[in-house]
C-alpha cells in the first residue's frame, strides 16, 4: 500500500461536510489527520469535537483560523486579541500545536498598508506569550498578493519570518502554502530560512484562468501550474516532517461528492505531491 500517513484533509476541501461528517470521511478514506475550522467546530462544541476526533483515532494537523489583527479601532483590536486567545485555547484542547493565522487585510477605507502590517506585529507581540503558555504555535500564513487588500497583508514568507523570528520558534512559525508562495522568486532561500519554524505545509494548485471569485481559485493538485515535488523537497530540506494538508477552495470541488474528492485527493497526493 502507498503511504498516506502524512496526508491530511483540511476541512474546507469538503465544505459540504459538517465536522462529524468530515471525521467519518477521513476514517473511510484511511487518513490519519484532519485540519479543523473554527466555525464547524463551534457548531458541535469543543468537547464533542474532541471526543469524535479521538474516537476516530485522528490527529488534528491544524486549527484554522486565528488572525485578523489589522483593525484601527482599539476596541475592535482588543476583541480580535480576545478571539485569538480563545482560538489558542481551542487548538490546545484539540491537541494541535498549529493555529493558522490569516492576519487580515486593510481595514475598510484604509490605504495604510505599513500601518496594517504594524498592527499585525503588535497583535503577535500580545499573543505569542499566550500561545507559548498553551503549547501552541502561531502559524503566520503569507498570502498571495491578490489577497493583500482583503485578507492578508503579509504577502511573502520573508515578511512572515521577519515577525516570527522575533519570538521563540515554539511560539511563532509560518505556513508554507503552495498556492500562496509558489510565485515567490525568493521561495528557495526563504523556506531554508524558515527551518525550525515551518508549522504547516499546505498544498493545492494554481489554476488558470482564475474564476471570477478569486477566493475560490484553488485547484486540485495536478490541475494547474505548481511543482509540488519541488516544494516538498524544499520543506523537507528545512527539516519539516509534519502533515501535508490539502486545502482547496473551489466551487466545483465543493459541489462534487466529498468521498470522490477524497479519492482524487489521495491519488493526486501520491502521483503529484510525493511522486510515489
């Protein structure tokens, strides 16, 4: 049998499934880990989710998502900090060290990109010690520049590492998401720089033409332009041995039968990502 021990289903890939359904789907597919999202987690409650995941023999590869730290209003910023502290506690309760941080885009009406990035730094300064106390690593996710305005003002691994390196590695790391970083001409050097701080390695493909909704532009591995084997070699050389999480936002994938999506995902993982 081919080795699927590192393959993880990010719950968003099967967006039609509730968390219990996704857990059952992972078991049917022979997977050993799942990336959990906070909204479906809240629907069934943390204690129930923990019990279902444990009973299924799964581990949680990541909790998504924390972040959104760019608010200019102090009360909104404080509320974001409080919500992130709750997310840290949820991650710890689920037994994952990885809390994915989508740091947030420009506040409404703002054009102050340096200011937004500074607020992200301020937020991480407040959250990093809390994460450390709970055994959780804040996993800063740089996002492709098309998302800078509305989702993530950190666009490169280099920017994320500039913040992460101010803290112990067990408190703040980075996500290497192929979709977001494949274009970066400094990818090789920045992944090497990230050694010891890679919290998560996520894969999905960059497809063209992009759909009208850029958020739903992630493709199944092998349907686009990314050299996943090269990315795997890079993170492996940097010492990463953790889960390889498939996270796909795509209307066609979401509309398909989720069990078939998992079957395709497994085969593409073997054929395109690890090259078995």
